[in-house]
């Protein structure tokens, strides 16, 4: 039986933070189907390096306030296009996929050729949370620009006597 906190948080999950083999956590969009967190990775979709060969994967879900409320280990299963599970999961994911051109059928055909659909199933009890906020410095990226200090529009003037 799954922990009640995991069940409740996963029902409302649209974003999950996935940590593969103890590495950095990646925010990914997801959908809960039959109490599994399902997601798509690959070209044109979100990047989650190492998921296919991972030995330890942890999921962190957030609460209504936006902060993480539960972190737990999961088992990773690839959903193959020829499987019965694909027929039920892929259309639901395609319906929730935002900003896509073409039809859901076109999207699912692309996923079948180029991408991976994954089901993450809870595989243990939630890890204990400590008092730390979980915030961290942003990771280095070529997309970031160095910023200058803002221009000062006024100067503090001293009274002349």
C-alpha cells in the first residue's frame, strides 16, 4: 500500500522534481495515471538524463504552497508503443501536453518513434524531511547572462546650508 501523503500529492501533481542516481533534481511536467507518475522524455520534449539506466530515482512533489512536501523512491518502467498500457497512457499525456502543433495522434506517433514514455511507481516510504528549505543556487547554464547593477535614478542629496 502506498503512503497516503504520496497518494494525495500525486493526484494533484502537474510538476515533479526527479533526481536520478543522487544527481541534480529536474523539474518535469507529468500526469498521474493509475497512481503512477507518467512522463515523456526525448527530442522535442523534456530532458531527463540517465533515466533509462538509473539505479536509484527519487521523486519530490510539491504542495499547494509551491514547496516540496514529499520525497520518495520510485521504480522506473518504460511504456512501449506496442503495449496495452501505451494505449491508455499516451492519449492522456497527449491531451495534457501544452503548446504542441498538430493533432494528438501526430504527437503520439512522434513519441513512438523518437521519445520515451515512463511510469514511475512508488517503491518505498517517503524520506524524512529536515528543516532546510531545499533552495539552491541556480546551476550554471549558457542561457544565463551576467547582469549589471541597476542604474541609480536619483542620488541622495545633502542639504546645503
